[in-house]
């Protein structure tokens, strides 16, 4: 992870003393991936009491090592970069929110958030790994992070990739390519609770979100302490996508570093560009051309049923994780992974 610096590029030990808190009310949708985080973000964006980040997933606190900075320096840097970059459009809203799914997997890097915003709250979306992992694989193909189109073959490369081999050059974060770790939800949630406190967290199961999106939204608003927007559009977003040409998708989504800040699109540029960089006509033209190519390359897709052998491997690998998760979040998950009788928090829920 990179150590964040000021505008001069050098770390300064002294910064303005007694800076006021950058923003006292903050919420973070922290994952897991492909578990309804986009739907939750869409619902919060519709709420007039919430100002959502200009980029849905800044990944700021998982990309920058802020550990060890004194509080004044930390606040100064966050005000200059994070808030100015992703929340510059906000003015007077009761709550600011963002949705970086990587945060769930790096709970130790949440300490600066708690230092900055002691009242911060976290929303954890979770989904049956048998559904989540194929969806994650399909999404990584679309984003250009994965180059193995066959999910069973990608799953078979887990150990190689754990050792740093068979990693696509286009992959921005190779941790996602270790699908078994991405699906180890029990361990990840347990560590996250330990790092930030269970009372700060609200769990949303994909099952509940799909079954009753409106109710899930009202419960979310109650947890965050904001009035719900009752006329919100409550349709859950579940769109399956694929592409015509793999190398073209990777080129457009994960271009070479030399041209990445321009060619990778507006959201990536918003994360990486200098804040005073101007969006000239040439860049605007590149974005339009890129958007048209991506639209042409996109096709709808139907999810294939999981290969029975692979299904059995996933269940074997992640069975204990589901049992652990059921106890950590106190929810009956016996219907997950095709049926796990032990995945219940206590006998009274039988």
C-alpha cells in the first residue's frame, strides 16, 4: 500500500493544529463483492439526507497506508485529498457515504476511519458463496482483472495465484483472484467486527435484499439514522454481462500504466488524477470513444449452472466458513451452499 503524501509529494510532520473534524457522520458499504452493494448504494444515492461519493468505490483506505500519522496530519491529508476528491460536491448533508468492497478484507486499515469519524458506521452485504463467487468471476472478466473465462479453470488456479503465478498483467488487485479467500466470509466478518466493533455494523443478506428490497432499505436507514425516501426505486440491480472480445475489454478497462489515468475511464481517473487537472477536449473525446467501444463489446449473458465437481469443491472449502458466519452474525444460514444443517447460531433457531 502506498503512503499518502501532501501536494508537495513529501510527508510533513506539522500541519495546522486543532483542525475541526472533517465530517462527523460517515457510513461505509464495505462488501462483500457481488452481494448487493450496488443496490444499497443506489438506494442511498436517492436519499436527500445522504451525499454519496462521486465514485461508488474509492477504495481509499485500502489503497493508502495511513497508519502512524498523527491526528492533525491525518485530518489535513484527508481534507485535502479524500474529501476534496470524492465529496467535493457535498454541502450540508446529514450523512456522507461510500461503498468500497475491499474494506471488508483489510479490517486493520479501518483504524484511521475510526480516528477521523468516531461515529462511523459500516454496512456489510453478504451472499451465499455458491452464488457470489461465479458472479465475482464474471465481474472480474468485465473489469479486465481476470483473463480466464472458465470459472472452474479460474478456481483451479487459486493455489498458483496464491504463490504469485498465473496473475493477469491487467489485474489491479490480485487478492480477488483467490476466490476461496474472497468467499471466506465467516473469518472476514469476524475480524471486521473485532476491528471496528459489532455495534457499528449492519449486516444485509442478499437473500433479504432480493426478497424485500424496500424493507431492507428501511432497516438500513434506521441503522444509519436517516429518514428513508419512501418513493425510492426499490428494484434490486442484477444484470448479467459478458463481452465479445476479451483482449479489447481488458485494454479498455485495465490499459497499460502509461495511459491508464486517461484511458481507464472517468472513475479511475477521479481516483488517480491530480485534483487541479483539467478535463480537456482530447480527454473528453477519449472517454466518448471508449464508452462507445465498451457498449459495442458488451453482450447480455446467462449464468451457467455450476459444474457439480466445482460445486462440491466450493462447499468443501467454505463449509466451515458459513457455519462460522451464522454464529458471528446470529443468522440461520442452513439454506446456503445447498444446505448446511450446522449453519445456525443456536439450537433455539431450529
